[in-house]
């Protein structure tokens, strides 16, 4: 026969779930903050390396200015 009275373990399960959530939230938040800090650091590193190597890889090309060509009509066939 089933009783309509809630079992005594229900409050214990709820309390243990609340404790588990309370214990798991700080590491998750710290992980999010650490990931954000790592992403920002890598972005700054990328920008710094871009500035360092900006003129190192490719030489400057001194191309003299060229007068624009006048379009000539195509010969009719």
C-alpha cells in the first residue's frame, strides 16, 4: 500500500543537490574567467606579434606611378 505522505529522504536529496550546486558553481565561474583571460591574453599576444613582424616579412616595393592607359576601341571585324 502506498502512502500519500512524502518520504523523509526528499528533503535530504534536495539539500544535497543544493550543496552540490553550491560547490560546483565557483569552479565553473573560475573556469569561465580563466578562459576569458586566456583569450584576451592570446589576442594581445597576436596583436603584439603582428606589430613586431609587420615590416619584417615583406620588402617595400617601390613602384613608379604609371599614367592611366587610354582605352582604345577594339577594331571592327
